[in-house]
C-alpha cells in the first residue's frame, strides 16, 4: 500500500495574505491540486493532507473520497507536520511525503522515484547552479548520503554544495514512525526538520529537471511556476496542430481543448473547460471562459466570451461581450461594442455594432441595426423578446419586452416597439417631422453673436 502525505499547513508568510498558500492559483488551478493529481497519478492508495493555517478552507477545497486530513496545531517544522499525520498512516506499506506548494512535480517522476527506491528511507535530490535557500546534500567520500543540512545551519563549505534536497521522500511506514520520533529541534530555527530523517541512512534519487521541485513561497515564485505551466500547455497544443504566434504569451487552463489548424494570437486567455474548434482564428486580448467556440470561427480583438456557445463560421468582435447563456447557432456576426446575454441567435443573424440583446430569441437571417437594444428589465422582472426569421431591425430601435416580432417584419429606424408586430408588417413609431424654414440659420447667427 502506498500512502501519500502532503504537507499543506504552512502560513505562507511571504505571500503577504490571509489565504492559505496552497490555495493560490497557478495557471488557473490551486497549487495543491497539482500535487494531489501527481500523488494519484503515481498510484497512491490513500492521501493524507496535513493542514494548519486556513485549515477549513483547505479541507473544503481538497475534500475527496481518497483524502483524509490531519491538523498540525502549531507550525514547528516539517518533521512536526509529518508527526501530525502519523495516526492516519498505516503500520505497513510505503509512505510518500510531498510538499503542498510544489505544483510542477509530475506523476511520471514520482513513479520512477518510487520504482527505483529500494532503501528504507529515500529522497529526491537535484543538482543546481543556484542552491541558495535549499538544504544541501552532504555525501561521504564514497558517495553515500551522510546528511542534509539546511542553509541556515550550513557552514561555508557546505553552502558551496550544488546538490540539494527537493523535499520529496519515500519511506517504509515502520521506518518513518521509528525515525520521526528521534528528531529534535537543536538547530538555528528551533524547528523539527524532516531532513534529519536521513541521518539513520538513506538513498538519494537525483532527478533531471530541477524545475519540477520549485516551491511557491511568494508571489514572484507563483508567477514563475505559472509561466512554466502555461508554456507546457502551449507546447502540447503546438504538437497537436495548433498555431500559437507567441507561445510565451498564451494563457490556458489545463482542461481546455483546442482543434487543429486554429491560430491564436498573443495575450489570449482560455479558461474553465472551454472548447475551441478547428480552423478558428483568435486575435489578441480575447478572453474565453466556460464556452464553446465551434469550427471556423473568428474571434476578434479584445472580446470577452463567458458561458456561451459560438456556432461554426461565426465572427465575434472586436470589443464584443457575450455574457452567460448566449448562443450563436452558426454563421453569425457580432460586431464591435455588441453585448448579448441569455440570447439565442438563429443561423445567419447579425448585430454589427453598438447593440444590446438580453433575454432574447432571434430567428434566422435577422439583421439588427446599430444602436438597437432589448429593454428586458422593468425594474422588477426580466422579460423576453422573440424575433422571427428574416426580420430587419433598423438603427436606434428599442424593443420593450415582452414583445414578439413576426417573421419577415421590418422595424423602422428610431422605433420604440411596445406591442407585438405581425408577420411581414412595418412597425414605425415616430412623431411627424416639421421643417421650419430659415430657423436653422437664425439660430446659428444668434449663437455666433452671443460669443462675440
């Protein structure tokens, strides 16, 4: 049996926040989620999360059938955190110890580490040109592990060592329980160091990629690991046939799907299980969240799409906003400064500019003129507007819901529609125009005289 113990009790002082460090998001997901996935991916049968600071928030977030929680009542070091988990650790089997703030670690590396670890206590080390801040791995002349010394306790020669402890261990359950009780706090920080567990003999597994073991201790490190995660996703999409004009300026959640031959410009954000079809073009400054973009769509600059569906061969933007519940069925055009909310647009319908469509249902091939709005809220309740196929709506029209416009109708520019419009009818509501001869010139001359 393999039990994973994830240490997630730290205060995260350098984050300068009241929130638990492990719940900060790295590239769209809380940091601890990556560690939980890695533990599951390498075959952990049981996961113990040690909580402390912000315990309720961490437990509410990480609750799952295979997870149990243990509380470290006072933060007195990593060995003290593991000691808090001992009552939940089985007496037999192996124990994998992970840090909850290490989102780049992979299940593949952990699996290889577990397979190749044959000592009663094993840990991962990495070689680095910048060992500052890490515990140094001190070896015997024969190459065996002598100890791990934390930087604050290291002498000048030990600080020069380039092999460092990555903070990941695997031990037999029996050996862990025996050694953990022997660790004292006789060190510079008066804490119980988990690194002291190797003093009874241990083996080191030297990992190849030191970046996997980057911890998140402050917001700069959070940004650094997020950048790596986003770049990993970018590389994976490019291998599958997606063109990214600048992969270092591509921001995408882990659960996003993108089809082949789609071209994505820099500074695009795609989030929350969004699905992008093939042969789309997504221009700079676009944010798509919890939405579906079907094949052949063009999403133009600085457009925000949330909780919506954009049917195939549609064009949206620039500077458009599709709010939740918007459905474009296909072949649609949504132009600049158009906002939709809970609106379904039939095939081929378009609203090219300066329009608001809320709580509406439009049929096929409807043309919505510039400045048109649906007046869907009366101060108390929302009401729907229904527009039939082939309707032409002129500019500056107000559709006061609830209202129905029959198929083939024409709404004249400047009209306020307050009652249903029959099929093929012309709706017009304007006062009669009156032209007063010479009045324009007289007003102009009067204004000029007033300025002199």
